[in-house]
């Protein structure tokens, strides 16, 4: 029997466009905040990395809190949409603030300015917005195919936005006057664009009622299932082994992206041309977008997400090994081609990850009879922030330890070798670990057994 359809094409496109807003924040920070802080503001990479790490420790607490708050929200807009809408106003202000550090401040005050703005952005506003946005996958449709389609469309917009920002930002900053003024102007423009697109995304979809989600007319029963505390939510998450796996995968994918986004240093000091970052961005993101287009069809053909995700990451691991070989040979075309092949292999998981989290949430409902979609989707924000924070912080620590000197045309050999390790070896190792984790992620099969038993 064919599943009921809940969404029209414009709902899916409208929802997916919301990741333009999310990646205005994420791509700008992950690709450029470190080089802005070290080469424009004059801060130490190691200290910045440490501040990011401390900020992420606080972030981990707020994720489950906001997920639980979303689950408990009752409004005309639904559970998640109010948080997504209002949260982005704070995102826009704090994103711009990070790139507006006054030159008149003392060194200590500059570190404090960055830490406060960065922590507010990640731990409060981006958390509320991103968890709510991700949770909508489970709140606006119960159709598994539509959830995969939503995830694919969402990440098409995400990677297209990352591609655009990585390709144009360096020249955009120069066009806006360069230096601190250029970064400030670009950040403000990006923040305003994100605010507009986020608002459009919020109003393009409508949440299902709790009764529709649980297919019951018994409101008292639904309300009973929704009653749980923050400690209960943490226990429910910890009891779901598939949630733990997905959370680990999400953190690792963000560390992967954060270390790969340090490519501007690799392009500048090893390949000798910072603008190559845009070329590599095209080589990675275009194949990734093509793979995302194909993902719903492949999931349907493979009768689930497990096989295509596992095969894709195995391919990506091998491809990244060949990228390493190409780099040591000094062969840029090989690096570009196999970076693209690795991206194709990674694309199915990117496209169906939200659907996998929805399946994890369903597993909790089938085993514990509790509906915790918002809390479950906290792993997306948790992964973005902890993974991205660890990746960026690690890059800062490794740069500082290797003897990196900002704006110096020639770096020490220890720094050059560290850049090879960061940009080449770390991503390959992460892909290998993710492949092993995906081999254990059989949540669809577990749900099918539980539904059959029920």
C-alpha cells in the first residue's frame, strides 16, 4: 500500500531553502573565521581554538535543552517553526558581530568579544534555529520517501550555498574594501540574506497536529506521552543505540568538513594560490549536489538507506586515499577528480541523514512509547557545533603547534607537513571510521521488526 503524501513540490523546495540560511552561518564561520581572526584581527590561532573548544562544551548542554523545549511547545505555528523563525534574528546579529571586532580594543578584549559573540551564536540562537529546522522533517510529513526528498533538497541548497560562499567570499571581501571593513560588510550582507531566506522557509510549510503524527484522536493519550522531563529525555536518547551511532557520525562529518575547510591554508601555502579554494569547492560540491539529486531514487531502488550509505562511504574512503596520493605527487587534476568522487560517495548519507534521525525517533516511540522528535534532532545541532568546534579548534591548535606565522609568505617545514596532515590524512581517517559506524546502523530493519511484532 502506497504511503500517504503530505507535501507539494513547493513545500519541499521552501523547506530545503532554509539551509541557505543555516549555511550562511556555517560556511562563513567554518571556512573563514580562523583566517579572519589570525590574519586580520591578529589573534593567536591556538588561543582562538581553545576558546572555540570551551564554547562547544557549553553548546552540548543547550542542544538537549532546546530539543526538549521544542517538544513541549504548543502554538498556532506548531512546535518547531516559532523557534526556527525567531532564533535566526539572533543568528544574524551575532554572526555580523563576530566579524565586527573593533580594532581599538585591547588584545584581551578582542578575545572576549569573539568568545561572547561566538558562544551566543552557537549555544543559543543557532541551536534553537537549527534543531527546529531539522525537527520539521518529522513534523510536517510521516511519509518516508518525502523525508528523504526533503533531506536531499535541503542539502542541495546547503552545499550550493557553501560552494557559493567559498568561491566568492575572498574576492567579495576585497571588493568591499578588504581588511576589517571588508569582512564586516560581507558578514552583514550574508546575515541579512540568511534572515530573509529563513523567514521564507518557515512560512512555506505547516506542521501536522500531534494527533495526526500519532494517528489517534485521543488527545489525553498524546498529552500523556508528551510529558517528560529533561532527565527523562537524556535517558531516552542514551537508551537508543542508533541515536548514539548517528550522533557520532554527525560529529565526525562535521570534523571532516571543518578540517577540509582549512583548505584555504593548504591552497595558500602549499599550492600557492588561495583562489584554488573556489576550484576545489566546485570540484567537491557540484558532484555532491548531483549525488543528492540521485539519492531518493537510489534509496528507493536499494529498498532503504543502509546499503547505499555504507557503499557510498566505502567509495569515499578509497577516493580520499587517492587524493592523498595525488597531493604528494603534486597532481592537482587527480586531487580534483577524486575529491569529487569522494563527494559523490558521501552524498547519500547527507541526503537521507534527516530521514535516518526520523527513523531513530520512531525507534524510541516503538520501544518507549514516547514522541521526542525535537530532542532527537538535537543531535544535528550537537553534531554541527561539537564536530565543527572540535575540527576548527583542532586546526587552530595544530597550526599554532606547527609554528604557523600569519601573513608570512613562506612557512616553516613543520607547518607545511602539518597542513598535509590536516587537509589530507584527517579527512580520510574520518571517512574510514564513519564507514565502520554505518555498518552498525540498521535502524530501518529494527523498526520493521518492531512494527511487525506489534
